[in-house]
């Protein structure tokens, strides 16, 4: 039986990484989405919520029992200690769920698993676990314009998020393959993804 190909997928906010992840999943890859796992952990009844409330207080919990993401985002991007406390709660739980999903993919003999990891470059331990790193890239100005168009975040909010992530040069230096996602239609971006499917054993 062929071994499962492990692809790391990353890109800055607004790069189109999630769209690429969707194309890969539609092509037969198993998608492990760190952000989606994190959102589940911090949703109403999420297993991270008791620790978050104990650490940060009830004001960071919405009436429905979820994490107040806007309030936590503001705190985490201005207070390094608070961000590290949050990461100490979330990251081990994300790792645990990631391992569970990988084990399920192995049992199902899936051919490719895609790890959608916003902080892949920052978390250096990831690289040794992967066969290949795919970076979805665009210029910072395009990142900002895309995020402002789709969300209520301000220019300052977005630049704060970008400054907390690895820089564009760092991501590109870590890449085995780059998809430059500017000036592409959805169909054009899909074509770019389809060109790498043979590498992943999905063609």
C-alpha cells in the first residue's frame, strides 16, 4: 500500500489559502484545518471554554457560551503574555484533534492529507512532519483589500494580524511550491491547484 502524502498548506490572511484548501478537499484530499478545529474548541460547549473562562474571565465568553473572538483577538494582538496563555490552552487541544483525524485517514488508507496551518512557518516542528509545503501567496496590499472587503476588520486590525504572522519572505523561503494568487479568477486558481494534483497522488 502506498504511503500517505502529507502536504502542509499555508499563506497569510487574505491569500486565498482556504479556497485552495477547498479545491484540494474536493479533489480527494483529507483536510485537517487547524482554524476550524480551534473554532470548534471555542464554540458553545467547546472543550477549551472552561480553561479560557478560568484564565481570562467571564467577559471573554459570549452569552451563548462561546469565546468572544473579537475581544480575544484585540487582546492577543496587543498583549504577548495573554496570547501565549491562550496558545497554551488551544494548541495542545488542536494537536490532539489533529492526531485523531490523521489516525482516521490512515485507517481509511487515504492517499493525501492536507494540513491547513496558518502558523506553519512559525511552528518550526511542523516542517519535519511534512512531505511538501504549499504556500498561497499574494502581496500585502492585496491581502488587506481582500480582508477589508469580506469582514468588519479595520485596516489596523488586519495589519496587526499580519504582523503576528510570519512575513511574506519567510513563507516563501519555506515553500516547496508557491501558488501566486493575484489576478486569478476562481477557475484560474482551480487550474493552478489541479496542476499539482499528480504530486499529491490525486490525479
